[in-house]
């Protein structure tokens, strides 16, 4: 009997460069940005409805064999249902995915975390409760990333820009960092009965505010829109300096995230 091939992993990302880094053998990367878009796109893949956006199409081409096997499994399940195959206890559907990993950058809440610091989440604080990371996956990630910080993430539906707001949230929650995708990914994983983990790298430190012009330059696909960014800077020229500092932090975070991705290897260290 042939050995069973390992199941592919879904990587939940918020920015285009995070998606490009995450995708690879055994990994399908799904880009938000933001919790609403991310949840819809993850649900589409997990429900077998697919996703036609360019980032997902590219990831699917890299994983054609794995996705084809998942489609065959789903088709077999549907065929069995149509034929009316039942038992006293219905057979549990075989999963098509190994789990969901939230992968990308985060904003630090803990003042001790510098840009480029890798965080392995023990769980995610959400508006409707705490969602734990899968213990086996967290352990596997820790073996690959021994220098990573372990702590809780908190998920928000809107960006947290000011250093003052970061400090307030840190004192109130105790979470070490915040992002806009991990809580959505954790909820989707719970809904579909899949393991979940989160690996995030600090982009903006807790003591630094994010200029509002940076948000104007974010495109719906997680990329950058130079035109709106320049117009926002023209309206607020005082933000040029902070924006340059943010760009430097983003470069450090991107390099660190690339190093993290290389250490995780195929299937993002899923057990």
C-alpha cells in the first residue's frame, strides 16, 4: 500500500509580500487583507468553491497535485452522499487540509519587541473568546524557530495606529502583538475543525505610531498603491519622515519573515 501523501497547509496572510513568501510546496497562501476578505477566501477554499484571485491562482498552480487530490476526496464524499450511503454512525469526512497557519507581520504591543522579532502565538484573543494554538504545531514551529518569542496575539478588525492606543491595549490584554488576520483565521479553523497556529514577525514597534498615509497606499489585494499614497503625503507632508521610518521597519520585518519562512520548510512545519 502506497504511503499517504501529507496534506497541504493553508497560510493566512494580510499583505501581498507575505503571501508570496508563504506559498510553496505543500502550501496554499490566501491573502486578505483584513479579516473580512481573508475569512471569505478561506471559507471559499475550504467549502470547495475555490478562489479566482491572482495570488490564490498562483498558489494553486504551485500545488496542483495536492489540490487535485483534495478535489477527488470531496467529489467522492459528494458521490457517496448522492448515492444515499449511510451507516448507523456516518463516516467522518477525511480532511483535505492539514491546518491553517497565520503567517506575516504584526504590530508590537510589548515595548520590548523590536522590528523583526518572530512571535509564535500560544493563542489568539478575539472579541468572542480565546482561541488556543494547536499544541503539536506550536511545538514543531518552536523547534524550527528556537529564538522566537512565545505569547498571545490579539486580533482587531481595524488597524491600530497610535503608540498610545498600543500601550492601552497592552495593559488591558497582556497580548504581545496585534494583527488583523490571525483571529479570522483561527475562527475559520475552529469552524472547519482544523488545527491552527500563528507565526508573525513584528513590523512596527509598540512605541512608534503608524502614519495614516500608509493606509492610503494599501490596495485591496494586499499590495501598494503609489498614487493614493503620494496624494495622502501631499495632504500631510509632515508624515514623510515617519513614513520613511516605517518603510525601514518594514524592510527589516520582510527580511526576518523571509528567514523564518526558509527555516519552516515545506508545509510550514505542520506536524
